C-alpha cells in the first residue's frame, strides 16, 4: 500500500467512465489514483514503473481483457487485478479466475460498491471477490466439473475440423468403434445432441481452442484449412481461483456477491 493509501491504476478505453472513476476514487482519503490509461502499452508501462496495489481494468472484447490481465501480471505480479466490465460470459469469467484475478465485477455496481471492492481485495489478499449474474456463475461452476480425457480432446479437435469417424480413427491409429465410444462419452459429459453442438459446447467451456470451427454444414473452417491441434493454453490451468467474500459489497439487482471457494479443475484431464 502506498504512503498515501491504496494505489490504483485504471485501464479502460471508455474515456467518460475512466475519468469518472478516477475522480470518484481520488476523492477517497485512503485511495491514491496513480493513473488512468486507455491501452495495453500504456498500462504495462505505468504498472511496471509504479507497481500499483490494485489494477482496475476492462477491455472491448473478452480476449482483450484476458490478454491485458496476463500482460499486467508479468510486469506487476503483486498487484491485485480487478476486472470491472459489462461482459460476463462464463468463459471469460473462467479465464479470468484461472489468471488469479482478485475480483470480477460487472459495471452495474454503483460507485460505493466499487470503492468497497478495492478496499476489500487490498485488505484481504487471500480472498477473491465476485459480483456477477447468478446464471453466469452457475455456468462457470458447471464447466469446472467437465473433464475430457486427452484422447477425448484429440478426437474433439478432429471433429472440429470436420473429419469423419473413419478419418479420425485413421489419423489417431485407433478403431472407428473406439472413436464412437469416446464420442458417446463426450456427448454425455457435455450434454450435446450433435457433433456441432458438442464442438460449440466444448469451446464455450474452454475445452477446445478457438482456431478451428464447424460451420452449419458440419465442415471445418480454420482460417486456411490447416489442422491446429492442442488445447487452448488458458484451459490448461494457468492458476486456480479460490477465496471468500468478506461481505463488503452488497447484492445488486439480479447479481449476487458470493463466495467462491471451489478450486477450478484443469479441464484437460488425463
């Protein structure tokens, strides 16, 4: 914590919101705003130089948020990252938790709740604060229970490329009946009703990478028709989120501030 209080860096490309938050936080006697920046280059420069206690961040797209967290983690690993965003897709939340953020909040929270969250993560570094829609959190918890074996992942990656069972069997040097057996297991685990449904659900749960996709006709689209195997790096378990909420922020409308104690299992099981 800085000499004048909790040092905070804001990273948000929405100028009005960023400036409003900067003024609101600067008015707090125990918070020192060290900067409000718009992009990754500026954020990394300021974070590396100042090592803020808390980094409050957002991004235009989920991938931008995840990339931003990872970059800031590298230059200022002791900073507490809090995601404050209007985006709350379960896959984004799961990704952020694996990167060990200290908080994930939606922008429907009011100013007092955001200030309270900053104080909370600074005072309780072993805890994590979540304020997300209940349905999004439920989807994250369901996804954390889904584990595909390495063989099932291999098969699903081939399915995502539009290969038939026979082609998959040939490439993996197994029998077609073995492919069918693994696919039945995958369908059951994911609650899928078709190959396309299984691929889409696997991707939404971060089980598969996003390079290959299946179109409405069941054919592969992967930006050049090249096979790109391997599990999405972030789904290998960059970190495990756990903790509890000290009760600083209150529930707001359809949202709930809830404890998150269960560690996230690595989805790519053996």
